[in-house]
C-alpha cells in the first residue's frame, strides 16, 4: 500500500506545448495492459539525459547515450515496459535499434532521432515484433493531455502511476513543467530502476539542458533508495520544447534561469519521492537528514548508510525504536575521524541522543510514538561543520520479499 500517495488527477497535469503522448497495449510481457508509450516532440526541441551508473547497462541505455552525444534533433521517445532488454548482448542492441527503425518509418524520421527506453525483466529477449505491431495504436493515441495514461503505461511493479506538474511565470509568459516517473524496487542512488521524463516549454538554450538535468537528478532521483540495488536501465530525461513566449534563457544563474531550475527540481523531487512512497512493500516514508558535516559527501555517506541498513529498515517496519542501529550505521559509514562523542540524534521532535549517548530525558515510549507514524524524519548531527545532505527511503517489509520472489511469475 503506497505511503500517502494517490494516483494523479489527469486534470492537474498541464499539457506541454510541443509534446504528445500515445499509449497502447502491445502484450510485451502480459496481455491487456498498457505497456507501450510513444512520445513525440516538435521540431526545435532540445533533450538531455542522465543514466544508470551500473556498468552492466541495458541496450536502450547504450543507444540513448550514443544518440544524445551525437545529435541535437531528437524527435521521439519509445518506451516499453515488461522487458528491460538488459543482459541481452549484441542481440539486445540489434533489437533496440530495430524498434526505433520501426517507429521511424511510421513517423517519417531517422531512427537516430528516436530514443528507446525499456524496463522490466532482465535477460529476456525483447519482443520487437509485438512492439512494432503495437506502434500504430500508440501513434493513433497521440495527444497532448495523455500524461496520466502515459504514467500508467510505464509502470512495472508500481502500484500507482506517478506524475507531477506545475506552471510558473517567466518574462510575463506562462511556462509549464510536467513529468512522469516509474519505479518501486531495485532503487538506489546513481540512478535506479526507474524511468523519469520531465518536459517544459521554457525557451532555454539547448546547451544548458545537460547541466539542468544533472542538477535535477542530483537533487531528486539520486537522493532516493529503497533496497540498495542499482538497476541496469535507469534513465532520467529532460525535454525543452522551447515554445514559451519569453526571451531565451542563456544563463542558468539569471533570475529566469534560477526560477526554471527551481521548478524543474521541485517536479523532479515530487516524482522521486513518489517512487519511495510506492516502494515495494513500503509502509513508512523516511526522510534522513545529516547535518553538521565537513562536506556534503560525508553527510551523504552517513545518510545512505542509515537508509541502506536492513536492520534499520526492518526496525522501522516493526515500529521498534531500536535506535542504536542508526548510530551503528553512522559509525560504519566511512567517516574515519568521526568523533562519536559529538553525535546528536533526533527522531522527528524527539531528541534521542546527545553527545554520543542516550539523552537522559528520552523514553522508549516517545520513540515508539514516532516510529508508528507513516512519515518519519531522522536527523543526525555530526558537529563537524556546516554541510548537510538529505535522502529519502522507506522501510523493509515482508511484502518486499514476496513481491521480488514472485516478480517473474
């Protein structure tokens, strides 16, 4: 059951001028489910992306990297769920290319203008013939207001579709930012088994897009973890159709550039947090903030150590205030000169540890009260400096094991 997450209201998702989405049932893995999505982009659009840091990356990831490095005129995205096309060797690359060739024929584009994305089961042959057969229906379905259905069409073990949208004003013009994401398991920083797509009509210089998508990923999708596994297929793409009626943004540090950056980060964070809220078997949404570090890197080390600890995560599932597990995780995070006598620990409003030891006023009843909540904040003070870092995670439940044990059946 997702943690305080509901399906998006289609009317809340603003269409982005220059973007159309079409969804079909191609039977990639299972019949009668939306599993094929085509996204078309008007001429003049700019695209940038960041991808998994798993060296065993999927065929579509390899093609996307190649095509984004070599072209500036990407015109379509092709997304399938049910099959990751990973661990498939040269045959996987051939099939990924074949799927884009099939779509290119129907859209009258070059195959190199199409970015392929796949998610699902690893080490199974991509059924290109089913994808090709489903393309006419997806193309016939192309609409500007299809974001909510597209969010459903990219799901795998997700229980709910994930989408976010907002509008801001730049130079007197309305600018739209809308995005969708998928993911529920095999989620760890360095990107995760997730797909994320954010589009805007902001008129931003194409050369700025890579910096924007990297910044947005670092503040959102690279700050979530469910189970500590880095996937083979992670992809986060930022699209700018550049159709908004304002002067072109050529400096991200300008007032206009900062406003756009903040809006894109906000949408990305909403999408990333939705993935954690829908984590496989999750019952708790947990924010972990490390403060008082010498730099962000050591704060992140401590935060991820807590977030990845099975002992911490299972304690939160059980609402058991066995909070020494948090201190142990901070201790083995890899901060070699950490002074344990300076550590402070808060669980929401409850001050648990001071100067490295249990605070005399702390009671287990206070800890258990917080642990029973569906949303919890862990705050650790290192008392070493002024840096901080935040990550989002969830608990680890019996259902996580059940879902992943039965995933391929």
